[in-house]
C-alpha cells in the first residue's frame, strides 16, 4: 500500500503543482505536455485500442486517470494540454528494456508467462521525436499514444532480442513464479496492452524505427550528441 501511494503521489501531486503554477502565470506557456502511460487502458487482451478507448480497471488505470485529471487547472486556463500516453520505451538504460538487455545478453532471456500478451513499444529515438512533435503541433491536445504502429507479443519480443543479440532464448518465467515474487503487481506484468498511436499517425508523425528488431538495434547503437 505504501509503494502504491508513492507511485500515485509522484504522478498526481507533481502534475497538479505544475498545472496550478502554469495557470497562475500572467503569460502562461502555449502548451503543457503532461506525462501519462498506456497503463490507462488496463489489460486489453487481443483487442487493439486507440485514444478513444475508455480507461481500464485496476490500480494503474486509476493512477493514469488521476494523473491526467490533475492537469485540469492548466486546461481550464486555456493552455493546450497534451497527455503523452507512453508505451514501453526500448532503451539501453532505464525502464523495462534497461532490465531486459543484461538478462538477454547473458543468454538468460525468455518469454514471460505464456508470452501471448501484447507489448506496445516505442524506440527511444521515436519517443523523443514524438514529444517534440506534440510540442510543435498546435492541432494536438488531449491524449496521444506514444507507441509504435504495430504492437508485438512478448513471444515476438523475446525472439527479436535473441535475433539481434545472437543469444538463446530458451528460458521462461512462469506466471505462478511472478505471482509469488511480485504479488499484486504481477497482474500488470502479465497483462496484454495492444495499443495503437492513431492520433500521432493522423497528425503526420513518421516513425524512424517502427519495427521491434530495428528499435532494439537502435537502442544498442553508440550514443551520439
């Protein structure tokens, strides 16, 4: 319960403070890009969803709803507010992939549960470009999914990691073991989120790395300045 409160407060209270500060300015900024997540949709199974879908059920969807609602002062003040509902960012460090890379490099990677759950990913390069696009595109407001055009299953992610890293992927993490290790949060790890970036594509954004293999390769490339 304490960790759940920490997760909720870190998103909601910080956003509320910024939104209230923005609303109080004599000359507010033209746009506020508010962080959010595809956790908004909950478990979608095999069903593909876009920004028109309602929130799912459970802890993470409820956090995302409160998170976005916390930006209301800025919206009410007439500031164009965009909610960047981010998927799983494919990057060498940080987030889910930051933990996956060392495991797969060691040849210990494999599917999670039955591997049929969808992972809605986006390369770090495209994520940064998409955020810049949200800032620059005056026609965009409200929720925008920051995910690659075609989500893939955990099985497909596992196979792609094996191909790109040239490592075996014979291991698997049983669902029962995750439930013992993670308790309630195992539901979110095993859930399926098949999320598509309809509004991002309709606004003219072009992905540099739309496929999972090339996103992984991009993440492994040396950092440039």
